[in-house]
């Protein structure tokens, strides 16, 4: 990634059940992808999916 590069990924549309912990799940996916040296676009796709999955379910993951 360079200073000129911008990476974005659209959010998933889900029915909200419980947003508690969604940021933690998103952050965990970012850290996991970074440590596995995955491409940034792929990391962001995974993090968005994990965050959306958490929001759509009640309770902890």
C-alpha cells in the first residue's frame, strides 16, 4: 500500500440483531489478515463479512 492508494469495500446489508462486539470482530479479522500477509482488499472483504455476521446474530461469537 502506498500513500496514493485507496482501498475500500462496500458494507454488507444485514438485519441488525445485536451490534455488540461487531467492531471487535472486524478488528480481529483485520489483524488476522495482516498477520497472514493477505492482500489488503482481501483482508477488508473478510473483516466486513465477519462484522456483518456478528451484527446479524445475538450474543457473542
